[in-house]
C-alpha cells in the first residue's frame, strides 16, 4: 500500500446531543477531527500507510487527540508537541430547513503558532507517495500558511503527488486573502478537489448558472471552469463534489472529475443526513484511495462518492467504513437491510 502524508489541524469537537440548539444543551458530545486528519483516518481504514502531521499541546487534551488518530492506525510519529492549546469547534446539528451551525474557538492553537522549524519535512516525506492538505490550514494563520508552503516545497523535492481540498472557510479568511495565498500554492498541486463555492472564493472561478440552494446543477458550467483551471494551473485532475441541498436533512450527492481530456459525472445518491461534517474529507480520501490503487479516474470518483455518502450516515468527523462497505455500495447494494 502507498505511504500518504496529510498535514493540518486536529481539533476538539463539542457538539450538542441529538439535534439540540446550543441554548438547550446542558452537555456536549466529544470527539476529535479536522480536514486532513479525517482524510488520514479514511486512508488508514482502507489499508494505506497514512501519517498525520500537526502540532498539538503537550497536555492531556493533546494526548487525547493523538490517541483518537492512533485508534484508527494513523501514524502519529511526525506530530510535534508544544504550544498552549488545541483548537476547538462547537457544532449544532441542523435538521430539515434549520441549518447546522459551527462556532470556532481555534485562535492561537498550537498548529496556528507553529514554525517551519518545528518539522523536518525532508525526513517526513522520505519514501512517501502522496501529500494532501486543505485550504483550511493556510487560513488559520499567516504562520500556518508559511508552514504549508514549506511542506509543499519539500513534497515536490521528494517527487510526491500533491492534492488539495480547497475548503473555503469564510469564518477564517476573506475571499481576497484566500485567492492571494492559494493561487500561489497551486503551483505545487497535481490533484485539485473542491466544490463550486471553493472554486469561486478560493481561485476565482465560477460555474455558470449553478445554485446549490435550488437543487439545480449546471454540469456544463463545471466542465468550463475545470478546463480553465487545468489550463491555468496544469492540474492532472480537477474534482468537485456536487451537493444538491434540498434541506439540512436531505441532500443529493454526486461528483465530477476532469483530466484535461475527459469530463465524467458520477452516480447520484439521495442521502438522509446523520452528520455531514467530514463528508467532503471522506470524498477526497476515497478519490485519493482510488487513484493510489491505480483505478481509472471514473472508478476512483465512484469510490469517493460512495464513501462519502456512507460517511453522511455516521456521527463524528471520521469516516469509519471499510473498503468492503464502500465496494458494496458502488456495486449497487444501497438497501440498508440489516446484516445478520
């Protein structure tokens, strides 16, 4: 199996029980997660050698975050210890027409205050095959943006394939700053993953006549911006999830991919959502897994879409499904019948 490195922030997640609003809750459910950490867990579950790079405080909360990753066989040897705190996010899960709400408490977290000198990237990338990051990491601080670029330079020195999930977060930075920083980082990227908002806010591309809130998708618009992105950045693949948001509880879920020659749209799943956090990360991990396995791009995309459809049914940030679970859904078994 391939050796994959992901780098970013892992956070403590505090979510209201069930579908309670914050004002109703007398307690929070606890778990850990974050974009690149979620990808590492998925890839480890699929049998790849997945390592996560970050910095966490040298205290019991930092220990708990590392333990959450080790539980799923993620290699934590490259996690640096230090800093004052682990980032936190609070989640209120929506239902029907009430949207979910996320509140961040992550300023001055350990990874946000990290320096490039905290990591020996040449050692980290030695013998590795793939490096994955998201647009969240350079958004959390100027220092984190610098660390991200140093990691990317090292990844390219070691001839790794590099993927990015653009993941625009308006609560972390403006579109103007995102474009200024992320456009520069695209020179290191081979596989670009995102959705229609990410493409517009992070890189300045907008698909034509598409409004996810109406449940309408204009695939020709996606093909158009994919072509523009490949022409500008020379990506090997451009990939986008396609979420048709009927409500907070029910979504249509599919994806498309472009390799500079062929555009392909996947099967669509209509999903009843239990927890959508980590859905995009599980999709990215599934596509990466397929490509690492040497699958054709169409099969890689179908694996990613199915993996993510399953993740939407699982509470928490991590996707805890196996290859067999995903392959069964790709093969058409979506009955949900009890397995005895």
